[in-house]
C-alpha cells in the first residue's frame, strides 16, 4: 500500500488536468496497481516556487502497487512535464486505521 | 536561543518566575545556548500515544518549526528520539512537496 502525491502545473486548464489525472490512473493500472482512494486538493499555494510556479494542483492517491512497479511509476512521473513534484510513501498496513484522509 | 537565559545557571527552578514546567535534568553544559531551556519531562507525542506523524498535516507540523523554518530541536520540544525522528521525516517530506518552506525570511 502506497500513497502517491503529485503536484500538477497550475497553468493546466480543466480538461488538461483531467487528462493528466487519467493518465496517472492508467499508469498505475498498467503497472499492475489499483487506486484505492483518490483525492484532488485543487489549486494550492506552494511554500516556495517550483519551476517558476507559485501554485499547483495537488492530488493524493492511495494505491495498491507491487513493490517492483514503484520505480517505473516514479520514472514515468519524472518524465511527465506537467508534474512539478511527486512523492511516493509507503503506508504501514498496521497503522492503516489512522491513514484516512484529512478533508482540506 | 530566543529564550533569554536566566542569570546564575546553578539557581534552582523555583527561583525562576516562569510558568514553564520545571526541568529535572541537571545542566551539564555551561554554554548559554543550552541554559534556561525548560523542557517538558514527557514527550508530547508519547503522551498522546502518537504512532504516525502525517506529512500532510501542515498545521501540526508548522507548530514544530522555528520562525526561520528550521525544525525545532529536541531540547526545546522535549520529544523522545523516536518521535523527533518521525517528526523530522514528516517535515522533510512536507518540504519536498512544497507544503512547508525550507526557509522563511524574517528581516
């Protein structure tokens, strides 16, 4: 069980953002993973500029993914121009009860 | 650091008129920087039996940063080694995804 957070470029319009999100979902699916939960935080101010952007679209996903597929997923995210930043963290299943999402 | 050190480092805590909890550790260092740091005896995370610290919980993490955006040291927070480590990891993750700043200018 992993948690994936990524920040999309703020200049994307509505359909472009939807397309990117769908692309990420497909990426996970093709890597043999399954999206358990998806939460889009919308546009949020960055604490410091990344690639000359001061804002970004945040998305947080809980995914089941084979451990060997993580590297491939990260490489794909790194190559995606519209993804400013991403972070994959492991969720400890023993501590899962308190891993429910906070509402923004 | 920001706390002004009380004079006479050997004076017992009852002499200080501060409302902070009494520090029961004997000061070993004479450096002013380490003096007069009234640290709570029990780790605040242990008291609440915290098992994980979420990097997305920005409001919580902010609390543990100095005005410059640095992670507050253990001697100021009174956290145990384990929880301080969890806290540091969470803050560093939050910094990576720009939820928290690496530095804050206070000029």
